């Protein structure tokens, strides 16, 4: 029995060191070297402080900010430890009620806006963490943000354009706007353009 246990124990220790220590350290070192921003969580830094991540949505509720997609995570919105969709089907009453409540909130924040509400402003993404909204969703909110920041709608639309990311590899997905980066840009330089 000793003849079998000793090699097994040595193999366990060696493989544990290799797969549990050396391999993760090597992958981390390679990632930090080749992709330092991504390996550090794609953090958005302002004034030396992390304001969020480019990859995880943030909760903005003040009307002077662009609002992102709804988050289905709990117990708090955009909780990366609880990433999940709502699992509510299109015929589910709870999904319908949540969408109607969000439409009412959008209409109350901007009563003069009679445009159709883009679907991504009233539904959660599959992960519940999506940091992006469609260009249509950003443009829908532009009049409200412009009014509350004393800016022209054209100036806000120009900022949306500067913060729009095109299709992946030119063909995959749709153009999107990162809500956190757009709101931070508005805070940094927007607010008095008319």
C-alpha cells in the first residue's frame, strides 16, 4: 500500500502546485502584460478613483444622467456576483408590469417626449449587467439630459456619437453606447453648452 500512496501523494502535490499555483500565475502575468486594462477589470478611472467598469453596468437614477438597461440581479442592481437574467418569458405578467412601470418612469422624467420607448430601456439583458444601451435608447433620452444640463440637444447627440462603439469586427451586433463613460463625459465637460 505504501508503494502506491507515496507516488500518488507526490503526484498530487506536483499537480496541485502546477495547476493551482504556477499555471494561474503564468496566465495572470501574460494577461497583465498583453491586456493590462482588461486584466484589471476594465476599470474607468477619474481623478485617480475607480468610477466603475466598462464591462458592468452602473445604476444611474437621477434624470440628468442617461439611464442604462434594467438589471435583473439581486439583491442590488448590477451585482456582478449575482449575474443572471430575469427568466421571465414574454407572456409573464411580472415582465409586462416591470416594463410598464419603467415606461411610466421614463415618461414622467420627460413628459414632452412622445417618441416610442426603445425596448432596451424597459427590459433587462441576459446577464443583468449590460453596461451599454442602443443608440436609439441614448437618443431617446437626449432631450431630457440636454434640458436638465442646460445643453443643446445637438451637443448631447454629438457626445452620444463620440461614445458610440460600432459593430464588433464591423459586422457583429449593433452599435452601442457605454452609459458610464457617456455620463462621466457629461460630468467632466457637459453642462453649459447651449
